[in-house]
C-alpha cells in the first residue's frame, strides 16, 4: 500500500482549516477535531479521583464554560 492510503484529510471545527500533512487533535471535552491554534491545555477536575488533570480543550468548549 502507498503512503497516501494512510493520510486522510481533517477539518478544524472552529476555523475550517484542513490538512493532510499535520494531524488534527480531538478536544478532550467535545471530542471534535481541532487545529493546534484553537486548542489549549487546561486543568480539569476529575470528579472520580478528586484530582486535577491536564486536558486539551478547544476554544469553543472554553467559551461555553464561561457563558453558562
């Protein structure tokens, strides 16, 4: 099989950026694919363990948290 078979395009759900070269990253909260520009690492409280964990959260989920 060729290398092109492994590459599949993805689209950022925030800005619409697409790529087959770089990898898109899934938001740890909404699980939508996001480009690196619209993703940040945030501390999130894990209610099961009681500890804070570092999660990659998209800007839409960050804004949604502040609006509700």
